[in-house]
């Protein structure tokens, strides 16, 4: 599982070094790399095995809204293998979508990690902090025992 956050820079060619704690998860999978797609203003990165599970779930969804989502999410998906320096090369189209230029944040959210531009992440973090103050959200979190 992916946990925690780390701050990095992306090199001019679009390469990102995968943090050691994320590498351990990736190396435990069948293939050493990730499948990356776009959603929520950032990039979602899944292990190859988790991506296969996700594709199965998406394939079973048949609504009109899901058809549009399939085009958006699957149409922008890109398998990325890690190189010998434990980096992935993020295509320009994905970097453009996420507003990624130099400073980035990798955020572990258990079944995937997200890649955010630092600027967008700072904005998202403020929104999340405000959302967490809402009573219904606090109650839902409390129901988990937190």
C-alpha cells in the first residue's frame, strides 16, 4: 500500500524518481512500474496488478456516464516502466493536464499514489482542510474510530 507524501522535482525531460517506500510496493508487483492516468487535476499512478483490477471494475460499469469516464480515464492511461535509476518518464500530455512543471508532490492513498504539481497540491490541501471541518465529514471519519 502507498502511504505518506514526499516533495520532489521533475527533471526537464519529465522524469520523476520514485521514493524508496513506493519502490518497495512497485517491486513487489509483477512488473516494475506504474500505469498513470488523469483525474481530479492530478495524475493517478497504480501498480500494474491494481490497474488490471481497476479495468475489470470499469469494464463492468455500463451507464452512459461511465462510458464518458472510460474515454477520459482509460484514453489517457499510460503504462510507465521504471528505469535503472528508479524513475518514470511522464509524457508531456499528462504533465500538461496536471500542471506539472518542476516542483511536485507524490501522495500515497493506499491503492495508488497521486502526482500533483506543488502549487495545485497546496490549493487542494487547503480545500481538504476546510472540507474536514464539516460536521457530516467529521461524523463519517469518527465512524472509522478516528
